[in-house]
């Protein structure tokens, strides 16, 4: 009789948990993993390389202990645009008053402040909006000078040293990767990061540069947080390996009523292109300080699951919150409950994109249909690069997906892909060998028993990535 696996998720949508001061011990990390975290995010906006190296090591120890691939997302900071300092550390801007932003490094007052970003001054035009302190204050450019912007305060309030600046109206001539980001990226891939979170993406060229630096050692997950990225969405997604709807900064630069529509558009297009898509930020925000979420937050998580997102993410809830375990456990419960509902399945079926005109897509679509027709216990996808498992996951089948790969790196990347249970196996060299291996894994991982049927997808001849062209239905014995 097949033994039950030590760990198998009972849901398809994956969970990403951010690590930080509240979740950097082995004990808490283990609890988060057992509660449901499939991928751990390391935020390089905070912490030292030494601290992150220790987290890398603990995650890999956890992976070895439970014999389950765990993904690591290294999120690089991106360029941070900030105002300078004030002579008193803080001022209050009145609505309707003039306020200047200039290149003068002298501490500011209630009439002006240093803006140490000449590229903003150069790119801005009359009528442009500048948002300060996560959008709490709003300025409108009234006049431009070579070394300053003269603005009118549209929405006033307190403003203190080095608060952030957002410029939603303009594509800024600033690379998505700073020198710090390049150093962090290289450090992360050398320590085994599986995904690089790329901030401040405005153009497909930003993604191409990050992919060049990563050199195939990690997937690039673009964070869509700029209105300009939405204008170039198709080209950006085609260049990216994976996608994150970064609703925090996106919600600063877009009107609140536009954010849900942007989220649905991004998820829909990502699914069409077969790119893993993550919905992130403020999903269970109240659980930073409370042991239970609001009903609205539970509905927010459910909406991402109904839309067919590959993964949902926790940020400060697990990095710095008082209830990191409870947050992951709650997200796991919400996701699992939604996926048990008949409405979820009907919405997933209704939103499934048409297969592309390729053998790989045809095989993936056929595997889903066969699984639906004859109640297969698993779709077993042999994949070296992960492309086959991605294509099967894109179909959002009712049948569980097992991704078999000879490469641990590929198995870890599959940790973010909808529905894929990744297992590392020795390489196979024939369809007969693949069928034998698939039967064994389906049985030992608890998906099937003697007499059940599974479907096996693979590329023939073996050893050539991207050649998925074969499908077989076989009995388990």
C-alpha cells in the first residue's frame, strides 16, 4: 500500500511569505512552512547580506529536512526617489500654497526642499503630479526651471525628512536596477535564489537587463507598480518569467478605483501568456497587529483565487507582524476553502485561455480534457526547464499536477506555479522509463493507488528541452 507523503498541499494556489525580524528563527520558519508557505521572500530593501545569507541557509536546511522543494524570491529594492531634509526635520504644507523642489542640498522649510533627482526635474512638465509620502501629499507642477520645479500643493499635510516621491505621469529615465540592486542580485543568485523580484519596471528593456544579469540562474519576477508599466504591459509580460501585482506602490500612483481593474487585467493577461502571476500587498494587513483578518481582507484573498492567480503573498504580516504563523494559516484556510467551492471551479473554467498553436499547448490541453473525462488521479509532466509544467498549470485542470524534473532548480521554480507538486527524479531516457517513474511517484507521493489511472506528458526524444509532444494514459501498478 502506498504511504502518505510527509507534506502535500491540499490546494492549488501557492502562498509566498516574506521573512523579516518576526520570522527569522528556525522555529518560526518551520511553522510557516508547515502552515502553508510554498515560497519565502527575502526583501533586500531591509537587512544585511549576512542576515539574508543566514535565511538562505535555514530555508535550504528546511527543504532537506522535509524533502520538499522550496522557492526563494529575492526582492531587490529598485531606485528610491526621496526628498531631502528639513531644517526642523518636519514641516506642514498647506493646500493651495506654492512649494518648490530644487537641487539645492540646503535643508528645506515650508516653502522648499531639496529634490536630489535631476532626472525628475528634467522629465516633469507643467500639470504633472508629484506624490509625496506614499501619496499622502499631492503637488501639481506649475512651472519648470532648469534646476527646480515650482509646484502648487493640491493636498497638504505633514512632510518629514527623506519621504518618498512618486511621479505617476512620466516615464523617468531611470534604470530599474541601481548599483545596490546589481550587487544584491548577484549575491542572491550566488546563494541560490530562484526568483528575482524586479521593482520600478517601466519598459520591457528593464526586464531584459535584469535577465542578462541573472544569466538564467533565476527567473525574473516583474513587480508591476508603475502606471507606465501598464501602458507597456504586453511587452513587459512577454519578456518576464513571472509577474507580481504589487498593489502597494501601484495603489499610490493609480487612483484607488483603478487598482482592482488593473489587478484583473494583469492576472488575465499573465494567464494567457502562461506566466506565473502573484497578487501581493496588504492581503491580510490587519494581521500585523491582530490574530484574525477583517472580512474584507478574507474576500480580497478569495478574489485573487477566483481570478486564477498562481500565488498570493504576505508581506509585513509575516516579516514584522505579531502573528506570522496565524497569517499563513489563515491564508491557507481561505485559499483551500475557496477552491472547494463549485463557483470557483466554474469561474476557473470560464476564464481559461485558449491554447496557443503549438504541440506543447495541445498536449497540455489534451491532458486536462482527458483528466476531466475519465477521472484521472494525476497529470504527470516531465520537465527539464519547467515549461511543460507551466503549460499544464496554465490549463488549471481539475486533476492534480505532478511536475517531475531531474533538476532541483526547476523543482524550486515550480513552487510558485499553480497546482504543481514538484518532485526531483533521476533523468529518464525513454517513454517506457518515464511511465515507470511516473507510476512510482504517483503512488509514493500519495496521488494514486494500484489500479488508478494517470496521464503522462513528456517530450520525445528525451533530453531535448521544449519538445513536449507525447501523452499516454497508463494504469498504476
